C-alpha cells in the first residue's frame, strides 16, 4: 500500500501502481489509435470526401496541445521533486543547528535535547520505499512527540527564569526544524497533481491518438510499428510524470543519505 493513501484516500492516480499506470496508458493510446484508424478506414470506404489539409491541421493542433500539456505537467512534478530534495537538506541543517545550539541550555536540558534530536534524526533517515502505512504513521507520530518534548524543555527553562537571549538561540532553530517537518509532509505526501489535470492529460492524449489513427486510416497507410512506438513513447512520458509525482514509489526517489549521515554522526556523539 502506498504511504500516501491515508492522506489522499480518494486519489485514484496515487493508488494505482506505476507499472499498472504504464499499462493503462499503453492500452489507452493503443485503443484510441486503433479506433481512429478504424473510423478513418470506414470514412475512406464510404468515399466521403475529406480534405487532407484540414485533417492534418486538426491533428497537428491536437498534438501541439498534448505537447503543451505534457510539458506543463512534467514541469509541475519536476519542480516539486526539486523542492523535496531542497527541503530534506534544509531539515538536515535545521537538526544539526538545533543540536549545536543545545549548548545554550542548562546541563540537564542540553543532555535531554541532544538525546531527543539524535533520535529525531534517526527517525527522519528513512527510505520511503521501505515504509509501509503503519510504519509511516508511527514515524510521524513519534517525530511530532519529540517536537513536543523539545518545546517542553524550552517551557521548563522559561518557568525557571533562564536567560532569554541564550534560550532564544535554541528555540529559534527548533522552530525552524518544526516548520521543515510540516513542509516536508505537505510537499512530499499531500501535494500531488490534481485528478482533474490527470483527467485532462489522458483525455487530450486519447483525442490526439484518435486523430492520428483517423489520419492514417483515411490516407490508406499506417504501420503497426509506428503505432506501437507512439503508444510506448507517450505512455513512457506519462509514467515519468507519475514517478516524479510520487515521493515513495518508483525510481525517482529523493536520496536520504545526507540525513542518514547526520543521524550516524549524532548517535556517535551520544556515546
């Protein structure tokens, strides 16, 4: 089960496996090409006149619209993929800074905060492909529990009348750490291509393939090899877009090695 399911329970395109989505795309492209060819063949057999120039212009316009839609959707997912990488690095820096700023707390608070931050980094150093739904939920719950415990340390220092300037040096990066947690959850798990855009992309793809098939049928031509190549190539682009859109599935996964290295470093310092 995809770990995004509890967040987008009705998001069809996030629940279908990528290989299944690729197969459906090939089926859609192949079926509409075949249907278009059959309609064009029947039109030619009926000897009804049709201008090749007008047909070619319509097909070219539809293909141009499809190219625009593919580029628009690809750019949307590629930008979000870049955001996921940037947010991971920013969170690594926020955890490391908060760990260092624990020096400004009293000795007891420093030890507690650093132990919690070392655990926090180990929780964040996960491979998305290895997480199932319960594991992902537990990770989020424990991460947020640690954030609460760190704020309790701050509150305890405030109640004790601890130096405000020194305390601010710790809670400012802590606040940044919590902000990056929220942003990673939102960008990585909640923000996806909306279903209407997926629907429009598939609809335009079907219309474009229908037009190409119709043109081949009317022109008394058509190569099965060309049809197969079109089906595979357009479906591959759609698969790439879907892969970029998913944070926990496929080949294009954000590398978490920076967080893993930080986690190992903090655990080493704790011993």
